[in-house]
C-alpha cells in the first residue's frame, strides 16, 4: 500500500483518537455530559482545555493535509519526497499533540510549523 495513503488514513483517525484524552478530562468534571458536551467542554481548564484544542486542531490540520496527500497519491510523479513529507506530517502531529497535552508550548508551535510546511509542500511534489 502507498505510504501517502497510509499516512492519510492515520491522519484521518487522529482527531478521533485524540478525543480520548478530551473525554477523560470531561469525565473528571463529574461525568461525561453526552446531552451537552460542547457546553461542558467550554468549562474545561488546564489539561482539559488543551485536550479540546488538540482535538479541534486535528480536524483543521486534516483539512490542510488532505489536498496535498491526494495530489501526491494520485500523481504518478510523486515518489520518495511525498512519502517523506507525509510521514513527517503524521509524526509532527503526534509530537504536536503530546506537547500540547503536556503544555510544552514552544516545541508544540515548532511541531505545528513542520506539519503545516509538509502539508503545503505535498501540493508541489508532482512538480519536483
């Protein structure tokens, strides 16, 4: 299976997997409020607020990554560069999440930047 496609599948699953720490934080507030989860999420502080941000930002990052991944995947000209960029994106998003949960803001911003550059660069891989 194509590496870019595998990375796209992983990136698509990340927002769902990153919901687990958010659900844990919500549960710590006296139980997960399934009737009004967004209202409950708005009251989160500390780790819970950061877990919510990771979850939400994962959807935003997926929107940036998907077009480049699809361009690279469908192009017969894309090769090792596209695979490396896709892997770097997935790794940077994992590092981003860990840094956000643990409140390492400088490293988190760096990881976000790497993921963003990889997403944009994937759009241009057929040219190189």
